[in-house]
C-alpha cells in the first residue's frame, strides 16, 4: 500500500542545522529522514503529536519554543516534545505541575 502524500512542514518550523531548507519541494518524510540536521524548533502553538511522532521515528529531536503560559508547557509535554523553552523560569516550572 503506497504512502499518502505528505504535507511539507510549516514555514514556522526551523531546522537546527542551517544546511537544509524546510521550504524545499520534498515531503515531510524526506525532510525528517535527511541526515543533515538533528532536530527542529517549532513554536509551541504549532506543535502536535503527529509531527513529534514523525520526527522521533527518524531519531530527531523536537524543541518547542515560546511557551508563555503553563498550559502551553503542558500541551507541549503531552505532545511528546523533547525540549520546551519559554520567557521565564516560573512558566516552565509551573507548567508540568
């Protein structure tokens, strides 16, 4: 059974390594399988369990950035991201609670 066409990653996803252009015409699976980077940073409001699962399938890490409220930290953690960053330490410590 052939795979369904995959959608490209959103333009807000930034590769950690600058060698790969995320707007290239290749699909999401090819982007994830590329060996030129170790992971991606994604805005917290754009992170989802599907993207995280796909990245983890290929051994890549996912970092969620811009968690401004504890609920955003909890949402990112429940999606399975590896790293969560935010503007203050208080938001990050209150989030998982």
